[in-house]
């Protein structure tokens, strides 16, 4: 069953945001390669790959086609992340945190739609919960940074 256009547009936007998140985590992993943060960043990236699969399935089930790229938002995020990575260790994590906040807000907005089927609500709730977990994990990483010196720039 096809979804109303505004709802499908929101799902497609959230999908592009997840693609952008994967790209951002890829860049952060370059910055933090071999560092204590690397394993956690890899786990968060994997969650975003899972989100792309889940959102893609919802989009296809409802007659849509997944975007092939993160679009303009991804290009902007790439530029910001590259700039952030040369400043210090904190800024790239803050950029990731901001992106996670945007993702969380997107899922919350989607879940506020009363026309969503129960199965879609369940999937989106899982993704919202993951977003909240990501925010908490990034906040923990940020709290632990002041004790560590800045690492080399990439």
C-alpha cells in the first residue's frame, strides 16, 4: 500500500540522513583509527547500516525507491566533517552528535504520524531507540576526551 506523499518524502529524507551518517562515521573512523574510540564508532556505523536496510524495506514495501546517495545534506556534512577533523578530537564527535540529534528528531517526527501501520511504528521505534543510544554513547565519548590529548590530524 502506498503511503501519502509527505510521509514517503519524510522516510526518504530519513534514509538519506542515514546514508549521510554512514559517510560521517567513515570519516570519523579515519580520524580515530587505532584509537580507543574506534570500536565504538564502528558499532555505531553498523547500526546506521542496519537503519538503511530497515528504512529501505519500509520504503520498498510502500511503493517507493530508495535514494542512491545522501544528497545535498551529505555533501554539506562531508565538508563540515573534513573541516572538523583537522581542528581537534572533540569537534568531529560533536558533529556526529549533532547528526544523531537530527536523526532522532526525524524519527520522532515520523512516529508522530497517526496514519502509520503498527509494523512501521515498531520498526521506527527501534530506530528511534538506537538514535537515543547513539546520543548517549557519543556523550560518554565526549566526556572522556578531555583526559586524552588531541591525536594527529588526517
